[in-house]
C-alpha cells in the first residue's frame, strides 16, 4: 500500500513556476523569508496566512538553510 508523500516543501513547474513552496499552498519559501526578513514575526505570518501552519513555516526555514549550506559548500569547493 503506497504511503502519502508528506514532504512539507514541494516544487511543481505548473505552480509558481516551480519555485519551492509549502505543500498545499501557493506560499513560496522565498515569500516566507521575505516576510520574516521584513521584521515581522512567525506569529505575524501565521496570522496573515491562516491556511499555513507553524510546521510549514519551520519547513520553509529548514529548506532555505539547507540550500544556503549547499551553496556555500559548492562555493568553497570551487575556490579551493
């Protein structure tokens, strides 16, 4: 019996041009980062987008952190 894919961050070329987004929404990881970088809080985000849960926001932040780390690792390897 197949199990449902519960990956909280997804990408589909037909939705937001393939930008990584929170599953079940049109809220991109980039949008979460911009909102929080503007000085607003996670609670502000959750109030503004009640269809997104706290785990979705946390997953977006983990996704962004992992991708930044991968990019830094690639840059370090290229400059070595």
